[in-house]
């Protein structure tokens, strides 16, 4: 792994919050092991191995039932580690793949059978090389017959330019990590309000209320991110998801304690009804129905 790479927490705390029965960690990853599933030669970072066994162990330890495993950029478009994890988990996991425009219908069907239900489009320039919009549109057409949706990852300053393209996709879109708002600007800032307006104007847009550990200015205290997460959960209760982001690739400020991340949930979804939607009903409807 890279010399400055922070491995995942070896001994996370047990969360005080008890997740509802059937709760889903809707954003997490598997990395390697590299001797079996090599990292992509053009990757922008090299992580520590974070195999499926560790992920499933954490799922049980935190009191969750299922995972949605997202292909990360260090594996490129080689989804072998993801598919292996899905096949081992059976009905307890679904996946989000990263594919290239040359992918065949047969390859897509194999991934669909394994449990893949979406593709991820990454617009974060420090993680991936720029991809022409036409490439993304051609992939979007290929996955339509399968009923998959599209997960998008971008940063707040890029949203305004992306909105026309995202609306052009004309399908269910899930935005990673709330579009990465700058929390120092506050919930009322035009940048975050633009994101809320985007979700209001397009009811096909969902959001992951995830990664306070990436957005906070005061780690490991995530109180500065809670108002953003809570605003989305309360305004769009039927279109929000939650996940750990384990094993937290590319963290620089601190090593997140997954138990503490779970304990943020009642702060952003203060009622049992909101918790049920966030952790069970919404991810089950999107990934298992």
C-alpha cells in the first residue's frame, strides 16, 4: 500500500445505536487481496487489502444484515473482487460495478446474476482520468434493459456543470456522499441549496448520507456534518441511503471508528420511522426488489 495510506480501524468500538432488523450498509468496498485480485495498473492509489471476510465480519459486528458493495477506482473496471464477494454473500449483498463502454451484454448478465444492480460514474478528478460524457451515455443505454441504476461521485463545485448531463440520463441516480459539500459554508450556502434544488426538481435522484469522516473539519467529531445529513434525511426520507464507506480509502486526517460512524445515525435520523426508511426500506426497494 502507499506509504501515507491509513489502514482501516483494527478494533472498532461497538456502536451504542442498535440498527433496526434487516439494516443495510449501502456503501462499502472490498479491496483485493492483491495476490488474488490485483489492483489496476493505472490506479491513483494503492490501498491495504480489505477482503470480503473482513467486510462481512464488520457487518455482523455492527449489527447490520446486508451490504451494498461499491467498486472502487483502485480496481478500475476489473470487477472480479466485487463479483467474488457478491457470490459468496448470496442474498446478503448487492453490488455497484464500474464498467468500460466495450462491455458485452453477456458480461453484464453475469454481473446481474451475481447481484450487481448499478454502475458507478466517477467524476472526481483526483481519483480517475476524465471520461467523455458520450462514454457514460453509451453505458447508460447498455444497462437499461437490466433495470440497473447509476451511482455518481462528484464534488460540490462540479454539480452545476453536471446537472444537465445527469438529467439527460433519465434514470434513477444515486449521489455518493451528498455530493461532497464544503461543510464550512453551512447548510444554507448556495452550493448545498443547489444540491437540494436538484433533488427537488428530479425525483429520480437519491442520495447517500455518508462519509462525515471525509467532510468534517473536526475529526473524529462529526457534529459539523450532521446538519447536512439530517437536512437530506428529513426532506427526502424515501430517497436517502446510509453506509460506512469501509475500509475508508484515502483517509488522511484520521482512521475512522466504524462504531462511532454508526452512532451518527440517530443524530441524522432521529425517529424510528426515519431510521427504518434510511437503513431498511429504501435500500431494500432500490437493490433487492
